[in-house]
């Protein structure tokens, strides 16, 4: 772990190196013409010793580490080997390592910026990265404005200004696009698919992102602590009716929590069939022959997995009452509060949430949601997470399938949630935008687009919660973060392939338990500082080390660091 004193030393060293690089000596006077030679030679002046430039301060590598692997997480330590080399020492094999670190929350910011902001405060609204765009202004409630990074290590964008705007209503987003006020929108309403397809001035962009809507329950609240109640809910909801009435063509009722396009996502038994009589019998057995009273929580944010949040919430209310006798009050919450409360298992009732794939591996769905460190559904289920811990260390898909079959069967038996829908979704853009796209994993790479003008305006579903995405998990925050902050790796524009970004390569040892990343040379942050291995350590330490002084963030949960690596380092009970 890097102490505060060490951080200060690193900061001072960095400042010293910057002064040397910029030239730390006073300006020299302009040369003058030589004077005429005197008739008599003057007394010799004393000779001054030449001024020597100070040598650059040596690079002092830093690291972050757990005491040992007994803490239950996947990462033992991360070390700066030298200025351009970082080594990740894991507690066991992790064949999905490169897919995970390519994801936006693992982006890199300057060590000095993290220290100056204390890991929170200004860091939430003022990210400094190495990406193709840099933040210019966040006008709260209106827009996030970015400008092109002309010193970007990759190919600079063909336009100067990128603007993020938002609207919760699909019809309003489409109207803005049709009016030419924006260049691309996210999440078309299902009713508008044909409208866009039949409009020659617009481009219809199918989104291939695997996703899931689920109805969640928290087992630390009664009566959801009784597995019979959860199983009754699983059997008593007509999922096909929901998909038929509220989702566009191409959507489907899931057989498993993980979409079947993800390898090993759909091994094991299919989900329960709709059986309201059997569900009522289970409720009666659990002591609730007449149902019970509870709530249904949701946020009014359009998603590919939940295109009509309010209407779907009311549909659940109706089905729970008619099929099971459960009276549920519908409660809409502000997006940030909803995410924060659901992450830590604070919602006493049902809640509607979903997931779009971050990377193409089953760990993204199962390990994130059902791992030992995730208390979203209440107390984690050992019967699920112990199997997942074994499976995540196996690189061969066929070899791992036996364990994932067991894990999927355990999820069905224990019912932490009910998988409801795999939604078909689409984006749209003006036809004048060249290379308009929406990637299967991650937000669009807007530097690849060309609107044919100086400004590109993108409209998404909601305002970002913050722009420090190490501690965010909603897409409205991750999309703008991705434009500003790079990770060691990134995802290709048309697939889930992890490709070089700030690292030119990340190579594993024989069993994928040690990964060495070679960093790109000559990269500068938006503030002009030079990127090196200690910035990687500082960024990761702030996220994964619970004892780090800069482990502050927005919520302090750091959900991706905790859930994808099993647990935060150095947590106190």
C-alpha cells in the first residue's frame, strides 16, 4: 500500500521532473555584439564554473498489495516494475483478466490528480485522462461538453467538440434527432423502430449488447428470506406476457440469468415455467396463503433491457396481485439513489434492475452479481459463489462448463432474482454522420465518427451520476467517462476483443496468475503530465485498496473493483 508520505514524495518527484523537462533555469540574456579590443589588456576576470542542469529524479516504483491471499480476493499485488511496466500478481489463474481490465471503471488518471482531490470531491466532476476528448464543462442538468484532445496518442477525432445531452423519454430523444438538434441518440423506443428505418435522413443502428432485466429480492428482509417465497415469485410471473406487451421484436424470455450468446451462459436447467397454481401453493406452505404487502422499486431510466420502466413496473404490480395475492406499491426513485441503495441491499421489497454486458465472458454476469462480495441480494449465497470461484480460474470453455452448469442450477434453486427479459434495442443517428455505430461492448468510440461539422451531439437516457467511473456502474456515467479516461486495454469497435490502449500488451505466465503489462511510451494526460506506471498503481490502489486514503469515490462501494476481483484489499470488518 502506498502511504500518504510516499504519495507526497512521488508528487514532489513528479513536479521536479516536470520542471527539468520544461527547463528549470532562468532565461538567458540576448547576446550582444563584441566590444572593440582595448589598447591595454585588462586584468583577467575570475572564471565562473559552468552551470550544470540537475539530473532527472530517478523513477521510484510504487505498489499496492494485500497482506496475503487469505482475504478472499483475486489480486495479491500490483507493482510498478519500471516506468513502463506494471505487473499484476493474482491469487490464482484468471483467464478473463484482459477482458476485465479493458472495461471503463479501470481507467487511469494521474497519481497527482487523485492525491490533490483526495479521491473524491473535484475528482467526481473533473476527470483527467489520456482519452480522445477532455472535459471542458459540465453544466448540471443540461450537458457535458468536451473538446478534442489534439495530443491524443491515437488518431484524433475529425471534429472539435463532443456534447452529451440527455432525456428520459424515447419520443423526446427521437424528436431531437429528427429536428437535427442532436446527431445520435441511444435507446430507441420499440414503437419507433419502423419510423427510423423508413426515414432516409436517419440511420437505424441495431445494438448487439447481450442484456437481462431481472426482478430482484433481498434475502435480509422478510418474507424474502424464505426460499419458498422467492420460488413462488419465480413461478408466478408471466414473463412471456411482459416481453410480448412491452418489448420490440427480437426480444425473448430468458432461460438463464446470463444471455445465451455468452459462452456457458445457458448450461444447466432452464428457468421455471409459469405456474400460478403451484406458486400459490408454495406461498401457502411458506405461511402466506393470502399473499403479503411490499413495494416495487424502480428508476425511470430507459434501458435496452427495460424500455418502458413505469409501464413494466405497473404490469408487475398487476401480476403479483392477480397471480399471487401480493399487494405491491410502485415506488419510483431517483437514479443515483436507486443504484446506491440497490448495490448494498437496502431495498425492502422487489426492484427492477438489469444488466448489459461489459465484456464477453460469463464472469461479467455471474461473478459480478452472485460473487461473495456482492450483497445486492442480501447475504451472498455460498452455494453459488463457491462454485463460481472455482469456475473463474478455468480458461477452457468446455472444461469450465460443468461448474457453470452447477452454478446456474444453484441460481435457479435459490432464486436471488427472477430473469425477465433479454431486450432487443437500437440506437439511431443522422444519415450525415459517417461511421455512426454502437458497439456490442461499451459506448460508441465517438472519435471514430465524422458528423461533417465541428460539433457532435449525443443524447442519452439520463445525466451522469459522476465522472469518476472507478466508483460508478450506470451506463450514463460510463459513456462519457470512456471518452475522457483510457484503461490499459480497450474493446474493439465491432467485437469484445480486448485491444491495446495505454498498454501495448498484457502477457500472462503459463497459468494466467501473473500478468505483465507493457505501457505505451510518450503518452501525456490532459493536464500535460506524463503517464507512467505509478499512475496505474495510484488509479488501481484508489479503487481496490479499502485502506487507501484515496478510496473515497462517490458511493465508496467501488462495485466493479469489489465484484469482478471478488473482494477489496485490506477491508476492515
